[in-house]
C-alpha cells in the first residue's frame, strides 16, 4: 500500500488531519442522496491518494459507490469505515464545521468522518503491507448494497478494525444485533356510521398485535422489542382496511434474535376476517464479546506501551458494519475512531488532540497484528 515505516511510529501531523476532516465534513453525504455520497466518495478517493499514495478501486453496486484498497496480502488487517451520514443535504449551511478549543463540530464529524481520516493516517504510520481499506456509503441505512462486499473482504482478513467512534474514547467490544420488521394488517373497509359491523377493523387488530409484539421482549436478557411507527386508516368515518407497524428488535445474542423472530412469525389474527403479513427480519447479527476480546487485549497492550490512555471496552445497543464481520466469525474490534460524543445529535463533536493520538494507537495495533507469526490468532 505504501513504503514500510521505521520501527518508531511517526505521529501524524494534526493540522493536516484537521484540514482533511473539515473538507470531509463540509462535503455532505446523506445516505439517501446517492449523488452526494458519490461526490463524497470522490473526495475520499483523493484523500486516500494523498495519504497513502494510491487510489482505491471504485465499486458500484446498485447505483452506490464504495471504495476498496487492497494490499495484496493473503491475510490482511481490514480497516472498515463508512462515508455516509444521517444529516440531510443543506445542514452545513446552518451548522458548518468549526473548532472550539479541543472540539471540532459539524454534521458527521464524530460519526464517522474524523475516524475515517484517522484510519488513513494509521495505515500510513503503520507502514504495513498487510492493510486493506474498505469505505462504504450506506451504513447508516443498514448497508443494503455493501453487506456482501463487507463480508467478502472480511472473510479474507485476519482481523477487522472498525473506525466507528468510541464511547468517550472506549472501543466497542460488543454490539447488539438488530432486526427490523413491518407487520401489515389487512381488514375490510366499511362505513363507520352506516354499517361498522360489516367491516374488519385493521386498527383494532393492530392494537392487539402490538401488545403481543411488546410481550416478546426479555429485559433480563437485554432484548428489546419496540413497536415504533404505526399507520392506519384513510378517513375518519371509514373502518380501516389496512394498518401497519414497524418493529425494532435489539438483542445481545443470535439465539435471542431467533427467538423473537420465531415469535413474530407465529402471530395470528384475533379478529375473524383479518390477515397478517410480516416483512423483514434480521438485519445485523450481534457483535458478541468473544469476537473482540483478544483484539481488545492487544489494543490495551499497545496503548500501555505508547502511554496513550485507553478506557476499557464498552458494550452498546447500536449496531455497525462490525456486526457483519463478527457474524461470519472474523475477530473484530469496533469503536477505534473518533474520541468525542453526540453521534446522530446536533452538536456532535470530536477531539482535535485525539486525531493523531488515536491514529498512532491504531497504527500500533495494525503493526502488531500484521507482524504476528500466527495469522489465525490475533492475540
């Protein structure tokens, strides 16, 4: 990928990194706008070339642009990142990138554009031939076009390091799996005043189903089953013929995901004449702690040797593309990106001082892994 580095890791230039983060933040990339994500991918390709001396391959999948830079190693370390954000086009006009003391703010700076820049400089500082880079453009909407690509590249790797932001600087050593469903209820319309008894009220049926759905949660196991957005009816004087509800499921284990899935598929109507359709399923498997334990221990050793503080790993309810890589059995450590707070919230921010510091830490971890004589064991 680039020239081998000397034994002593060289700290990246923080001013250069900050300027690159600013350019990236000000190049808006909302997930649902493929023109803007493609424009941002162009900039990321330029940054990869500037930092690493090579241009990544552009992979077009269903109109979306993803970027891949392979090292040629048989068992590389894969750096995984995404360039899309949750912020709609035009956000930078009212909330532009800015720096106040140690904090850089702007839409997407924390999740995860600062982490992407850190990853590029980490790969350069590591000077390792065995580092691959994958940058996707649809992570925030469930990775519909990039999942197979992520799993393909991860299957080649000895380990995956995910450049998502940490929790107050702590890596994410476990993530809940996510399942997403829509339950549709079909009834029969009738006039609510003249002959309501001739109808089958889809909203009444939906109310019964929502209670059944909610009962599938298991707080003692950390499993949440949350009905979220519901719709029903057409006019105020018509018995609703259609109703639906979206359901968000989060679980620490695949077994819990399977249990809830089976429960949802076993739902039956309570009203004569009503029918049910369940759409969706498991979106991301859990990133279980067993997938990250060895890598977290290695990262902690690297941090201690460098004198860089690294909080203990944290388990979180949100999911990332690291769930996919852990789900196929590849050692995965998440949350190695920006140090800060406020993901998906107005005012999200990333530490300026941590940009080069975290890049050096990730570089040390890359080097330790790529120089390991036992590629099957990241410890």
